[in-house]
C-alpha cells in the first residue's frame, strides 16, 4: 500500500523541461516575427526577467495579465526591439504548448503509477500553454485531473488555489497528499502552508536559503517511487 493517497505534480521544471522549451519557442518566434537571431545570451536574459515577473505574481504584486505582457515589454525594451508584446505573448503561449521536453524519466514514471495512486497536475502555467503541452506529452491521458491556476482564479502558493484542489479530491488526511515541484516559493511554500507533504525536485543542487523546508528533496524524479512506496 502506498504511503500517500494522491500525488500533486508540478509541470514546468518538474515533469517537463521548461527552460529547454522556452529556448526553442523563443528562437522560432524571433524568426517568425522578423526579429533576427535570438542568442543564448538573450534567452538567458529573458529567462531571468520572466522568473522575476512570476515571483511578482506569487507575491500578488502584479496580475497574471500584467506579468504575461510586462515581461516581454521589459525584455524587448532592453534589446531595443520594436514589436507588440501582447501579440508576441499570445504566439508564445501557443508555441510553448507545441513543445514538450521531458525531465528525467517523467513520462515512464507517471505512466507506471497510473492505476496505483491518483495523480493530479497543479500548475501556474497558462491554460493555452499547459493544455497544449500536457496533450502533446501525453500526461493528460495519465493523470486523474488537471488544476490550472488561470482557471481557478488563484495561483500557487495561495491557499485559495489548494483549497479548490481539496474541494475536488476531498482528502481524508491532508498529510497523505504530497506535492512534487521545483519551486520553493510556489510548490513547497504552498504545500507547507496548507499542511500537505512536500517534495522539492532539485536536480541542480541549488541551495535552499528560504524558510521553507520540504519534507523530501530529490535530484531525480525516479526517487519519488521510494518516497511514496510503490
């Protein structure tokens, strides 16, 4: 018998390699929009800007609409490029949804758990991007439910997000739910705040300088198997 009643999977940076998909999407869209070559340096700079904007969403400093367009406005402004950030963002969401690059053995792992323990996606990604990539990756056919913050009207780490998940799952014991994700400020903080177990996926061995201490820390997704005892 599994040690948990359900798994809550983060997507970007956990089941799927978001940074790799981001690079592919940006490079192809630069060509589509006639913006020239998108260098590795540009991608790294955009990635930093993007991460900072999503942190602002977690802290409720900006709305989702503001961060989605604002990150590109800031990026293009730095590069001195003239293009419509809102139009670019719309195309970017669709392109991300067409790109699915697996982390570790994520597909095989989730597939092996199917029918043995309920699994759910819990993501702050946009509906367009996440719906596309979950379908392309095949995860939509493996999990028992998908919870997207854009649909729920609340983002991780907000308890409002998790409460809507609990309303559907109706857990008998919150400590028998576990969230697996790469973000300390979103996945781990959110899980801790609502009383479920947390597993930090940390393949790059980043230092944890926060107040959020996960119950488990792993460097490869295959380690989840021994944690949940399946």
